[in-house]
């Protein structure tokens, strides 16, 4: 007989917590190894978590909707089905029974929270919170003023950032600590409208993913001075080629050839020519990257957008890029993306044309320095070189870049390189 603890998994190097969105099993239910136990949402992905063992669910520690720090026990599984449900040794079973008793708090959660509020020396802070405190000049003693929303009253990143945003910290402004890379300024707090639910108003709380997305998008605008270079590209030759080749391609590969594949290929060529666009900024340092890892925004019904990454895109031909993207799209729609699929991007592409939009100016995905967006391809009358008017297949393209490092000349030349590749490539030679 053995009772096993299931902990909140580490979904990525920078992920410190996750929100339980759905339990697939309840206490008393049997579960097979690799059978889905629960679904977890983070700021990057929603994942189905399989059970690492066979047995019976003895206890579920947190309800759906609860955000839990990585490493905290979220469930108990009994692998000996001969033991009655709720049974087991007194040593292992006591905590589970006590937590279920409404009249007494569980010693594994409530009791430590009380002691944490009383003693700085005994209160636990994650390495991330300690790092943030040092970065913003907040003393550990000041952390006692923060009410934690994590398990056992633990302070998590969201609690810390809310504390900075709402209350501020004199030590954060006057810190005499050793200078380090400047951090992003705290988001200004807008005046909160006095909205209340009523006959004509419905208040819908943001889910965990949307809250983090909102914070990240705001931070990106504060960190990076966004500049947009926009131009049109004549896609007529590629439209004609695709129309004649798409059936053969689908027969060979099993999926459709899209204009996105051509744009991604053109982006790789431009990033090879302008490696600074593929870089990042770390304080006063420029981080040049040897690999081109292309993020590609994918619309997932019911889950908004995710950005899986084609790793080593500079080592792939156009067919390899298409295969890699197709595999990631299928995983995204099946909710099977891993953190490795979503991390390590050096530049991002998004296609608003799939929504019938002519052009857009997207937000840079930190810590990248640029993002490329295309609109829909539309038949347009164009004045040709010999002053004739012809109907051409025109697409708008936007290169959004970080003006801290990429100036207007380089950003615009990068855009022109992509457009020139799309307009002059011989697609027959690529397949």
C-alpha cells in the first residue's frame, strides 16, 4: 500500500504556478496510468496532465479555478485498491481526513499560513519572488505586508506585482542596491469604473490566462518603443503557382499548402541577412542568437491564440517549414502542445489575413525584437511599370520592431527584403 502525492507540475522554466481548469477524476474514482487526471492553464498554454500511476483518487486538494504554485501537492493517489477508500495508515491518512473536516483547518495548508504571517524567518518565499524583491529593492521584511493568494498563503509573482502596482514601495524607488539591468516600469493603474452587475451590465472575471496576457501585452508596450513599417507585396505569381500545385502538394504531404509557408520561408532569408532583428536586449547588452526559431501564431477555437515555435527554421527548406508548422498546428488544436513547443522563439509571425483583415500592427512578444504581420490577399488595380492598369493579387505586410535597437532604416530594409523574396522567388525550384 502506498499513497502518492501529485504535485503541480513545472510547465516551463519561467512558469511558477498554474490554474486548475478541470478535474477529470474525483475522489473515489479509479485511474489508469497516462489517463488524463486534470487540465491546467498557464499564461502560455492549456495542458492536459496525465496520471503518472495507476490507482484510485484519494483526495483532491484544490477546486477548479484555483491557482497553485509549482511543487504544491494537488492530489493524492492510492495505488493499492485493496485498501478501502479513505483508509490507509494513520500517518498517511490523517492529513487527508483532517483537510476534509470543515470545523478544523488542514495542518498542511492553514496552519503554516498562520505561522507565515507571524514570522519572517519562517515564511517561505519562492526563488522567483525573492529575485523580484531584490530587483525592485523590496526588503524581505516588507514582503510580510503582502497577502499571498498561493497555497498556504504563499506569495506568488502575481501577488508581488499587484503589490508594486497598487501600493508602490519607497524602497523600490530609492534602492541603493547594486545597479542591474533596468526593469520595466510598473503599469499605471487606470481609474476603476464603478461598474456593478445589473439588468444592462454583466461582470465577467478574466480567467488566469487572459489576466497574464493582458499584463504581458501592457509590459511589452512599456518595454519596447514599437515602430511599424508597412508596405504592399504583389503575390500574383505565388497565387498562380499555388492554385496549380496545391492538389499535388496535399496528395504528397497530407495537408494544404498555404501562403504562410512562403512568408515564413521569406522571413528566414531576411533574418539571415539582418541578424540583429533576430536578437534580444538584456539591459545594455545585445544578445545575438545563432538559431532562427520562428514563432507562428495559431488560432485555437475556444482558446484564442497560441504561438508555437518552429525550432531551427534556418536549417529547413520550405517543405520542412511547412511540415513543422503543420505538426504544431495539429498539436495546438488537440491541446497537446508542450512548453518546449512554445518556448525559445526568436521572431514571430502572425497572419491576420485569415480573418479577412487588410492590415494590422501587432504587439511584440518579449524578449523578441520584432513581429511580422500580413493581411488578406486582395485583387487590386495596380499601375504597372509601363503605365498600364492591371489587376494584381496584393497583400499588406507590417514589420513591427523594437526601436531601442532596430532603427527605421534597418526595420524598413528588413521588410523590403521579405517583400522582394516573395515577389521574385521561383516557387517551382523550392519543391
